[in-house]
C-alpha cells in the first residue's frame, strides 16, 4: 500500500485512522496509508502533506539570481 507523510496543521491534533486515542501532531511528520480518510483530512486542511526532502533542501538552499549590471548606453 502507498504511504504519504503528513503532519497536523498548527494548533491541531488529528486522530489516526482506526486509533482515536492516538493523534498526529504538528511536532512530528508521520507516514500513514494513502487512504480516503487521510486524503480527506489533507483536503480539509487538518493535515499538511510533507514535501519530499529533496524539494525542501533545494528550496532552502536556493540562492537568488545574481543581479545583472546595467549596460551603459554610449
């Protein structure tokens, strides 16, 4: 079965599917099954899907493009 990695939106605790006493919090990302329950919670904004580590790393380390010097007109 396919899994997705999610964490709760800030300030929320989301019950895990089939385990109402266990919660997903905003502190730790959790791998869960890609089920209708979790997809619905993501669509509602209760859970936030975690971007892949490569995407996060690239975005965090990206440097702005260098400024181009203005050409002097003669």
